[in-house]
C-alpha cells in the first residue's frame, strides 16, 4: 500500500508517460512481486541522472519488466544505448512490448541469461576494445551477488562514470542492532562495506525507497 509520503512524492513528481504507465499496470497484473518495480519517482530520477550525465552508454543489471530501462532510455541523447540484463525469460514478451510501446526498440538491447555470465562476456569485449566502457550502470538484481557484479563493473565503467545500486538499505535491516543472517541481507551488507572501503570510488547512499547507492569511479 502506498504511504502518505510516497503518495505526496508521486503527486509532486513529473508524471510518467503512457508507456511507463502501461508497464506499471502490466507488472501489477502479471507478476507476483510488483513491488520490485522502480516506480514513478525513482524512474524520473533515473531519467534525470542520464540527462545530467549526458550518458551515452548505459548498462542495467536486473531489467525485471523494463520500467527502469524505458525510464533511462528516455534520458538518452541521440545515438545513446542501453544494455539491460534479465535472467527471467518468462518476462521477455512483456519487456519487449514495453520497449516497443515506448518507441525505444533501437535504444535498448535485452540480454536474457545469468548476469555474471553476460557481464563476463561484455567485460571481455571492453578489455579487447570491441566495446566502449559504460558511462552509467544501474543494478537492481540478485542482492546475494552484488559484490560479484561490482568486481566486474569497476573495470567496465569509465573513470568519472557512475554505478547506481538499488535496495542497499533493505527495509532497514542493514542498520538493525543485530544484522539478520539471511543471504540477501548479508550480501548487501558485504557490498556496502566493500564499496565504502574501496579507494577507487566515492559513494553516497540516498534513503530513496529502499536505499539507492550512488558510486562514482574516481578519474
């Protein structure tokens, strides 16, 4: 259920477009965990971050139903492109229909499969000079594997580029007096500690929704 604060934020945020409204509706109808959707406020923030950075090359880990992909694609300059990764092939038709409705088929490439395997392939292409490093990375996937993703991403994003990590406060579990032992919470806690102690990056956590970590790779 939407809180009073969330309702206020949404009502004072530039409305989402028709395609994003369609994706949100279909997500609520056809998936078991619609709360995983980024939503209008965070979606608008992602659009603005892409615009502010003038990011041309964007990587997303965890497409889900494509809402955040479309939101970021809406901020791309002419010729900009997004590679988005999703493991659940049952969502592919819904994702691609959302891209089509938004008119972004040519701006987004969907990679279906295990994220770490896909990242290994993309990373190798960057190392060989086949592919340019990314300006911006947004990850919202398996929390148990955030540290593994980061190990790839630090070499895949350009110096001065950004990595955004979602859900890094995990419903307040990260700052409970006694840290829960489930693997999701433990994975995020380890990731937050890893990033905070990595002298190759600068980081700030925003308490937006379930926590958004903004990580800048130092030049």
